[in-house]
């Protein structure tokens, strides 16, 4: 019975994920235009054209800003966490000429 079900509904049997056209395009850009430097950071080649996702990136930032304004305990925890990271030297300042 289970074999018959598998044969009738074989799309359920596969665990393979199909990629959309946009996903395949992005995957190609990443594979051909982005590399890892010796220091572990990633960098893109100048000719690798990435999509402008500024609006997509700003959305979670705006939600975070709103939550920090409205929830004082969350803001305190967030500030403490960030100060610990800074104290431990995890973040790096980006030079102005790279912004």
C-alpha cells in the first residue's frame, strides 16, 4: 500500500528542493562573484552585480527601532548585549571611504 502511495504521489517522496529562477540567478552571482578573503571576510568582485535590497534590509531595522522605543527592558538588554560585544572587540568600524 505504501509503495502504491509513493508511486501515485511521487512528488511527495522526493526531498529535493527546487529553486526559483531568482534563487538560481542569485546562486550564480554568489558562486561567480563573491569570494572569501584570507582573513575570513567575504568580498564581491566589482563586476558582480547584486540586487538593491535596501528596503528589504531597512524593514527589520525599523521594527527593531520601534521595539527599542516601546519596550524598556528589551532596550536595556539590547544595550547591555551590544556594549559587551564592543568591549570584547567583536564589531569593527567601517572606514568612511568604504561606506
